[in-house]
């Protein structure tokens, strides 16, 4: 890949006079993915904040966790 220059701006791919795709540098693509993931995380956080907090006693959690850790964690998230 010697001799290739880094793309600074996205390039729009046209087919039949219509924009059908975009070519981005890998760095720009990764930044874009990170922003999408951040937006999804914020959406999830907002939804979680709408629900009231529920707490379990540590002994109850540990008892459930000892029998099956996955069930204990899922049960904790569902409550």
C-alpha cells in the first residue's frame, strides 16, 4: 500500500446518478462506530433511569450466584 495517500474527506460513490455509498478512512469509520455505540449506551442509560431502583440482600444474591452465576446476574437485571 505504499504510495497511497490518506483520504481526508469521505468520497461518495454514485451509481445511476444517486449516492449509494461512502468511502471513509478506517480512522473516520472507527470514530463513527464509537459515536453510534455511545448514543446506544446513552439510550440504554436513559431507559434504565426511568425504572425505580430495586436492591437485593447480598445473602440472597450470593445464594443465587452460587447455584448458577448467569441466572443470578440475569435475575438481578430483570428486577
